C-alpha cells in the first residue's frame, strides 16, 4: 500500500481534534485542492507476514512487495483484529475493534450506517473514493461500501450450493478494474482507492503459469497477486507523476497452513493467522527502508492515513487506533509502546457452538482468554505450544493480562458499541450466504467467552468438519455425508454440522435418504438451535420433494412457516410443492409472499410468480409481474438468467408446460414477456426430454437475439445437440467460435462432437486454439489434455495440463476423469484407477466414468473389478447407445 506525503508540520500530539465517532459524527473539513496526496490502500487476503520475502521468507516469490518494502516504512510486528476477512476489513476502515464496530464474523453481520469510515472522511474532504473488492464476503450488502462513490464488487454468482467456494475474481481482474477506474476519474481531485486481492485465500488455484515459481500452492497464489499488484503500482506511479501518493499495503489476516493443527484460519488466534505485513510508502519514498519493531495493529491504519495527509479525524475518545506516524519518524512515543492491542476469533462460536476466543498483545506478551487460557512471551520464544504456555508458571502476569483484556473489551468510547444492537443482512443476502455453506447464526448472540468447548479440545472435531468440507469441495458428497454423520454423533448440537447435513440432503438426491433420519431425530430431540429450526424443516421438506413425496414435503414446509412467519424460503418451497400438485392459487399466494420477503433482488420468485399466474390463466397479471421484472433488468442476457433461475423439476414442467403453450397461442402476452415465456417452455421441454420441442421453442425467438449473442447461441447448441441435430449443432458452434475465438464451452462441445466422428486432428486444433486464447482456464486445459491423451500424443504435456485442471476444478467429474485417463495412457495403472474411481464418486450416475474405470481395471489385470465397472456403465448408459457401448460389450464378452 502507498502512504501519502509526510507533511513537515505534522502535530506531535495526534488526533486531538473536535469531532466524535458516534452515530452522527462531526467531521472536520479539509482543503480539497488538487495538492492533497492520493491514497492507495491495498489488502491481500489471507497473507502471512512470514511468507513475504521482505519479512525473511526465502521460498516464495514476492518481488513487487519486497521492492515496495525497500521504499516504505516496514512494520515487523503488525497484527490483525480478527482472523476473518469482513471483521478485519471493517477494523481497517474504521479504526475500531470488532467488539465495538459490531461485525463479529463473516456471516450474518453488517457494518451499520452509523459507523464513520475512512472512505466517508476522505469523500467529505474532496477525495474521489473507489474500491475494487475481489470476494463476495466484502459485497456492498455487508456495509463496507459507505463512503465509496464507486464500490466495484462484481464477482461470480453464488446461486447454487458450492460450499466454501466464496464467489471471487482473480488478481488480474482486480488490477484491470482498478486501472480502469483510475483512468476515468477527475484528475483535478485527489483519490482514495482500495484494491482487495483475494487470491491467497483457499482454495489455492493460481494460474498454471505460476506453478513454476514456488511449487507451493499457497505461495503461488501470493506470487500471482504480487505480480498483478506490480501492474497496479506501475500504472499509479506513471499516472501520478508529479503528485504525492500514499501507498499502504497490508493483509486482513494470515493462514494456518497446518501450524498448531489449523489448516486455514478463523479458528485459533495464534500468530500464524494474526501476524500480517504492513508497509507504508510515503510520497517521495521518504523514510524508505526504515523498520519499526513495536507491536502495532490494523486498527491503526485509518488514523495513520489521516495523520499523514493532514485530515482531522475522530479523536482517541472515539477510536481504538492510533497514528503510527511518530514510530515511522523514529520519535520517542511512549504512548505507542507496550499498548494493549486486542484480537478475537468468533467463528467457532457462531458456527459450531464452541467457545469464542479473545486476547491481547502487550509488547511481546500475549494472552488468549478461553476456557484453558494461554500466555506466551513472544519476545523470548516464538512458538505458541503447550510447552511454552506460561499461565501456570507465571500466574501473576497471566492475571495482569487477563485484567487488561477485560478492561479493553469492556471499555466504552464516546458512543455506545454497535454490538449493543447488531444488524443482520436482509433475507436475500442470507440466502446467498446459505448457498455458500454459512450456517445462519443468531447475530444477536454475544460471543461466549469461557463457555463451551475449548478450541484446543475441539480441534479433532474441527478437522473432521474440514475434511467434510474438502469432500464437498471435491464433489464427493457421500464421503462428506459420512464424515458429517459421524461428527453429529460426537457433537449432536453442532449447528454447522446439522446445517451442512441438511444442505447436502436437500441438494444431493443420492445422499438425502442417508441424511434425513438424522435430521428428523435432531429436530425431535431438540438439538437444533431455535434460529436454525425453520431452515432444517425446509431442507427436510426438500428431501421429500426430491423423491416426489409432495404431501410429506408440504407438512415440513408448513411447519417452517409456523416456526418463522417471515421466512421467505419456506413460502418459496411450499409454493413449488403446490405447483407440483396443480394447486395454482395457493402457489400464487405463496410466491407473492416470498417475493415480498426476499425483495426485488431475488428474481426467481417473481419469475415463478408470473409463470404461475400465466399457467392459471391470469394472463394480464402474469404479464404485469414479468414486465416489471424485465424493466428493472435491461439486457438480452437477463431473460435467459431469469428463465434458468426457477427451480423447476420434471413433475412441475409436465404440469405447467401445456398451459404455458396455450398462453403463447392466445397472442395476449407482450413481446418482451413472450421471450421469457418461450425460454421457460424450452427449459420445461428439456426437463421432460422433449428436446426437439425445446429446440423449436428457442427457434421462435432466435430472431430477437443477435447472431453473435453467445449465451443464447450456446443454449441453442446444447438443446440442438441433445435433440441429435448434429449438423445444426456444429454450425451453431462454429458460428460461436468465429465471433468468440476459443470460447471454452463452445470449444468443449465441438471437441466432443469431433471426437465422436473421429475427427481428432480437427478436435486437437480446436482445443489448442481454446487453450491459446484462455491459458488460465482449467477447462480449456482439460479439453486439450483429453484430446491429446486420446491420441497418445505429448503425454508429458498432457499430465501437466490435466494435473493443473484437476487441482483447480477438483469437483468436476470430467476434469478428474481426464487426469485418470492420462495416467492410464501413460501406463500408471494405480493412479489411473485412483482418479477414475474418484470421478465415479463425484458423478456416480454417469456411465462413461464407470466405463473408463473398467478399462483401467482391465489394464491393471483386475478383471473382476473391471467387469463390475463395465456392467454398471452399461446399466447407466443413455439412449441412443454412447460411443463406448460396443467396446464395453466386447470386453465383457471376452
């Protein structure tokens, strides 16, 4: 990060300004002339200080940050306020600890409007303010956008259950977006830009071109972010030539990497996750190369920036942070030495019902307040292990630090803590969090210190939970279900475990029957926390709905409505059950309720409501609902997204599609709504298996989309291919690739078709072109690896491509199977069987993966296993017979 010009007349006493940090703060205005220094704040997510070269790390690749350190003041002992992204960033932006700003965890808390943020102060003082964030956990819905004129948080959709894969964007995109913003703002105004890079966060999947740097996936992610930061700094230095710019670089928290048994973060509060880098580059690189050894905190960043640029901010009575400028200048600053600095970790409490952690650093002394308290002398011994815990050997010091911890966390500033009235996101945001696997914790509950299981004792349970999460991330749902069921027996009231079980049961039909009895028993035995009951009731109902037991599902949905009358999801799923039964009036009433509760951001409720109205013959009302939704969402892509957003199944499709066709024939539906109608009918036809009918529906609206509209053309190609319209499909795909060279999805479909017709040379050309256009897309790498392996060509290159694709997309069965097939072609039978077996676990109902596994078994002379796999493959095969059918039959006959 860069820091602004250090003014020669900085006051020796910091922040004795009028103004408060309360709900209606009085802000001191500053001259907004163009001479004010710019500010660039850069935060790397999940970056340990000791994995940066400037902090002594010899095995990584951080040349940009290391060069920045030589130009900056480097703080060697900076700690975060919480080992979680959102709470730590709110601290950075407010100068307040989480126990005061009210954001105690990544989920179900938002930064209240009453906070005064750094961006608000800079905006009020004439600065143009912009932020580019890289992960959904910092979405504007969580309140950090206040004060930013531009808050760019566009990341991938979180519309489906991909637990623990927070929607994000890579460092290259962040840098591109930041540079674009800088290139379009008013040069006459100084700017404050915050750029957030999420890449070092798990899962570690840096582009393949970076695997050569370190060989360690975590360090590779840091190296990739480092390079992209270099692009941003280069642009800033070029753009701001002649104007002072302050650069501040830090991280929100570190990463466990297995140290102390913690693989990632948000659990313990050891230095592996608390110690972060902090660099401040002053204008003209003044004081560059100076190092500060005193312990400081990210809570100090806001007051330090304000002090550097000479803007009055909240005084010490209204903020926990202090300006670090005296330390930067090498001045005697007793008030900044051996301060009591706080930290906390609340995720284990909110997610699993275990204890929360809090603690203090006072110079080299560190105290962790928990059921089994810990005291470490970090200036004597850097390890934080049971052997180094001084609680018993130094009881007086432990008692002193415990008192200091109590005093810090119970002290009051000039306004009440926002934790007195925490604020939760709306139901739209909560549903997106649930889609990511975050349990709906009661945000009003204060973290329980010294209550519940000590995290050191809970570690085996946490590791089992993480193994289940890993299994979900790899698409191995049965493995995840078994791990969670075993964990539920040991910790039956764990809300995270129960929630994940319910999500798996509701979204994965093959494990629903395995999980449902446990959920029903937990509800009967009262093991479910009150806030979680409605969610588990809905998911139990979804388990029944998935297998067609609609009346049983309705009972659970009704119970959920009774348990929480404003729970939108209960009305939504109950309405889908009514649609299955043809009870349209009841479905319409429920969808209206769900739409009102969710608000306009959740589009599927309004689309389904319009569909239900049309299917019930209420055409004018259906038109009105859809017109309103369409007018609020311009663009040709929206009708396709809207049509895909409705959770239809085959039974609902059969119920509504004849009625929707009748509506289309009446001529009473508007043109815009007609596009959406035909898209929904096409989706219904596909669910029913009438792919020719689906193709015909899409053809009716094809003239409304430009020929180069890739999303529509790709949808048309998929339906056409399913309808066995080979020539038409190929023509559509070639047209897509002509307008969008290398398009990965279109290339993948065309490669599959060319492989079926034996045109392997052409398939190779298509795969090479796609990989050349998108070298960092794992699916492009996978397609090329598959085509080459099928020809036995470039097998070393194949293995590199397939390994990289599998590392970055471990839950995609086709990617896993490609790696297995590459091993098979290379003659590594053991690895081939291992990977192909994993592919069958990810997609157990796909016959092709069982076939490939059977071939690998035969190659390893495991005939019995091979026959069993081939029999299973043929049982699962589709009609018409797939291309491998004859080979499977021949092998079985032999």
